[in-house]
C-alpha cells in the first residue's frame, strides 16, 4: 500500500509543478489592425527630417562649412538620402543652397542663413540635455542582463534616443564612469563585435516610468507585484472582440514586474511573461525622445535580449498600447499613451528643436517660390507649339487679303 501511495505521489508531483506554473490563456483570435490617421500624421510630419539633419551636420563638420556636391553624392547611403544630393538640396531651399564658386569649378553645397541661425539656437538646448540623454542610454543598457549592447543596435536607435550622429566620440568619451566600449563574442558564430557596456549598475535609474508614476500617486508602493494597469487608447472604429476584451481585463490585473528585473524564469508562453515583455517594450519606447521607432529596431533589440519572437507577438496582441504604422515605406511602432492626436503630450526639448526644423523645411524663400512659379509657366508654355515668324507673317497677309476683298465688295 505504501508503495502505491508513493507511486501516486510521484506521478502527481509533475502535475502539481505544472499547476504552479502560470498558464497561457490568450484567446487565439485575430486582432484587427485599424489605421490611426493621427499617429500616421505624426510620422509623416518627420519625412526626410533625419537625413536632412545628418546632412546639415556633415556640412558643418567640414572646415569651410561647405561640401562639393560630388562628395555628398558619395555619402548618400551613409546619410540615408532618399534621392540624389542635388534633388534633395533643391527640395529644401530654405535649408540648403547650391552654388558654383567660379567658372569651371564643381558645384558646392552650403547652408542658408536661416538654418545656420536655427543651428546656433539648437546648441545650448543640446548641451543642456546631455545628462538626460546619457541617463536614457544608461537605462537602455540596464534593460539587458549583461548591461551591454552591440554598437550596431545602438546605431539603429541613436536618432530616437536623441544621440548625436558621432555619439561615441562627441558624447561617450566625456562619461568614462558610465560607459566603456568593449568586445563581445557571438556564441553561435564565434565572431567578435564591438559593444557598449555600462560600467556599473545605477539603482537610482532602475525605476520604470510606470513605477515612477505609481510611486507619485502612492508613496507606500514600491512597484514589485503592484497591479499596474497599462493605459489603452483605440482609434475610432476599433472594437475588441468580447473574448479578447475579457482576456485583456484579466491580463491587466496580473502583477507588474519591473523591466529592470530579470524575469526570464517565467514560462515564456505564460500571460505573466507577456506582461513582463510589454513592460520592457513600454519602457524602451518611453526612453526614446519621440516615443516611437522602426519596428525592425525593436525586433533586433528583442532578439538580443532573449525575447525571440515575443516582442512581435506583444505588438500584435496589444494594439491599445502600441500602434504600428505602415507609412514612409516602413513599419513604425508608436507608444499610444505618449500622443494626443498627432502631438506628443510631453515634448522633449530635442523634439521641440526638430519640429522647428520641420517648420523651416516647409518654408520656401520668396525667390525660390518665384523660380518655381516661373518654371511652372515655362512647362505650361512648352505644351503648346510656338509658331514661327514666317507663319505669323503669312497668316497676317491672309487676313489682310480677306479684309481687302470684303472692302471691294
């Protein structure tokens, strides 16, 4: 009898262990994607902004504050120019001016006085934000278990983080107590690559945005295990199926685990693990100055962190938290709660400067408008053939003869 009891207990032991494991209850239903015109517009407004800023900085880094147009053409891929250098500069005459220093000399590209003035106003803003940007980068590194990230992943996020184009030499070198550039080996391929390492863990930074808000509302709560609910917004015309809505409500009630904690002991397919995945995604997007980035950047980050395909699934399962736009020939993920219509609720100073550049991009100088108008007139004229003078004289003679015949009658 004792043997049978022991055998039964041994058989039930794995079952009890499974019961203690969080289970997956997400309804296997298709979550409808609905276009959000406001968030699409927020992305469209920044069209060509990034390559424009990179080109501006490239020109300013040259000794004479100008570059041969042929040299800019060679940098097209590096700067991310969507068209030829000449076409791009002509598209934004308030930013760039093309000129020829002398007969037979190559065309040069320089900046207009308007954008030079704006750049001077940007310098103190960027200087005042240096520590904030450094802290944001440190927090991104703290989301990893090793406090390291390959430089190529940081390069993908540098614009969204507000890092300067040459951040390694112009920013990181000033913070040796924060960062170190080191080698890292890929375990699967054995190849080594450069990565950025956080020198030491910083407890004062290991607080997520959601926990910070919770602490402000209730000082007694510390964040771990708190049932923090995510803000959810849906565009007009969007409605979750009832069974999905019921699941979301239960999922919202699960304990919140800070993204700065290691929760990889959770069963990867459990609802609790998905809430942790969403916590990491939410915090990462919140650390970006524009609260958005290309989807491929998040996927690369998720794969390096060990989430595999879970980042992509979380973006699909939670359209009320994240919005994926298909504008500008790419997919961009936006943190919904950070926007009211197409405007950021809390605009970072660097984002404010970027919007001033956007305003200047859409501004055309008076001379450029006149040239454009004259070009339009010339195009319209070219649609109709111009009669030769001989034809006009012949037509005039015919009219004269007809008039004379009429008079004789």
